[in-house]
C-alpha cells in the first residue's frame, strides 16, 4: 500500500489522477506539520514547496514544514522503526565557495534573506535527521537534490526551466536574472527518482548524498537550447539579479556513484524535449 500525504499547496491532484483508482494507492490530504498516526514500512519525506516564488509566499510555513514536518515524520519513523528519507537540497550549500560541491562542504548561506526559509529550513531538517539517527538510532537517508525538471512540473511555478519554456513557446523575451556566467546543473526527473529509490534501499549509509546531474550549463546556454528546441523567435534579455541567488551549482556525485552505483542517464537535450512536449 502506498500512502501519499500532500496538503496540495504546490501539488495538484491531476498529477496523480492515473493512480487514484489503484487499490494500492491512497491519497491523504494532510499537512505534515500536524502529527499523524499510521502504520507504514518506510517514509519518503519530500513535502516542501521547492520553487523560490512558492516557498517565499509563506516563509514561516516553509520553515514549519522543514522543521515541524520533519519532526513529525521522524517521530513516526522512530515509533515504527522504519527507514526515512529526506529530500534535502543543493541550496544547503548556499552561494558555494567550493566548486563542484562535495557533501563535506558546509555551505555559505544567509540566515536572514528571502531564500533563508528554504535554505536554512532544509539545513535544520538535515540536523534533525542526523540527531534522530544519533540519539534514537532512526534509520535515516539524506538526499541532497540538485535542480530537477521534467513533465508534470508545475507550468507556472516560477522556476527557470518552466519560465524559459513558457516564454519561448509564446515568443516572448527570455529573462535572465543577473549575469550571463550564472550556472546550474539540471537533472531529469526519472534520473532523480532512480537515485532516491537506490538511496532509500541502501542499507547502513546515513550521510548526505548529492543526487544531481554534474553536467553544468550556463543559464544562457539553457535559454539558447530551449529557443532552438521550441523553434522560438524569443530574444534573451538580462534583468536585475535576484537577492542571494547562487552564482554556480554543480554536484560532485562521486559518493552516489560509489555507494549507490547511480549516475544520471538522460542528457539536458533529451530531458528538455520531453519537458517541452508536456508544456505544449
Ligand atoms: N525540484 C527540485 O529541483 C528540487 C531540488 C532540491 C530539492 N527538492 C526537494 O524535493 C521535494 C519535492 O520537490 P518538488 O520540485 O516536487 O516541489 P513541489 O513544490 O513541486 O512539490 C512539493 C510537494 O509537497 C507538498 N507540500 C508542501 N508542503 C507540505 C506540507 N506541509 N504538508 C504536506 N505536503 C506539503 C506540495 O503540495 C507538493 O505536492 C521538496 O522537498 C524539495 O525541497 C527539489
């Protein structure tokens, strides 16, 4: 039986419409900030808005989801003696001073900026997970996820891939916030899911693991690729940088390769084609 908790803050029922009649699937509309008592065999804690405009809409709720939500899920894992995985993030590295980012890098994060509710929220989630492991022997996993995209991502959530595809399909200017040198490393959703499942079923590894695609690309290159793939007439324009937006992002995935025997298999062009098909 698969119990899927969601408060539908950024999620949509239509994304899981094909599962709703499956007797082995149960949707429970629930906010993880409220405790819940169920019998389950394992927990994937992915609840949390991930797009900056969405997590900044209600920053206190974002922090509550990361702290109180993780606390409630860890309590359930402790009571039931089951494994629990945290969807952490590359944002815990902040604006990184190490490149590429390895798991032993402690990060460069602003505690009081507009992104702090998410960045620091995920950092406290990691701390709680680690403390539950050390103090109560809870069987934890921590996945540090780097920018992920793909079909069923919300078309209007304000992330760079969805913004650029929308703008390109409408032949509107593609807006890049800040400098042309800014980079990200984009991982296709099926690669991420494969990595999360491998991590969840990996016994006795409790340290954080970067799950992302190490093929770093500049944001300008991303825009150019999307313009080409959509055969758009859009032009690229530069606007004011967003506060605390990291300049670079690239995972070192040596640990995932060694411990999980995992690495991504879908390249950016293949992934973008599938995502654009979904957006059309
Ligand atoms: N997509 C990425 O690039 C990325 C990168 C790093 C980490 N992550 C992490 O992976 C997870 C999933 O990301 P996503 O891109 O699917 O985000 P998303 O915003 O599309 O989905 C988050 C889901 O969590 C639900 N949710 C939010 N707060 C909740 C709460 N308090 N109780 C119950 N449900 C709640 C939302 O309704 C939604 O269905 C998040 O934890 C995110 O921080 C994602």
